């Protein structure tokens, strides 16, 4: 059993969002990574794909996630399951927060980048 207490070391800020790492291999989880995402109203992440399934549970506000030509609006209290390898883009319709879960060994691919990358908050 591992108790995880969030510290400033677990926080990653990008131009689009703030990710707070929760469970991850570096914090005691062997298979799963979970984190909290906070996005300002109007913020959009880059188009990307993840090679593992992701589960997004919105806890505050509303986000739109576009994948495979379809856009879903997810409000607080709703959960969206994204399949692996599907290009997606996350947009905050209003200030929003979500909890995200996925396999800890996931890699992210961004169109135009030569190599897949890891998500530092998920490792």
C-alpha cells in the first residue's frame, strides 16, 4: 500500500494546462498513472495520440474532446473513455479540472514530431 501526498515536484505547467501527478511508478504505482488536469477557459492542448486507453473524469467545468472527427462535450461529473491510438484534442469550454487515468507505460505521439514521448507527470 502506498499513500501519495502531492508536492510541488509533482506539478507540471505547460502553455495549455497544469498537470498534478497523482499515482505513477515514481510514486509507488506499478501499472497505472493518474493525474489532475486544470485548464483555463479557452485553453486547448495540442492534437496528439496516446498508445493506451485514457479515462477522463471531469470534476469541474466543461471540456470538449475531439477525436476521429467527433466532438464530445464533457461536463463535471461525466467520464469519457478514449481508445488508444486515436488522435485527440482537448479544449476547455470554461475553466475546467479533470482526473485522468491510463497505463503507466503509455507513449504520446504528436503529429510532426519525430519520436513518441512520455508524459513526465505520468512516470
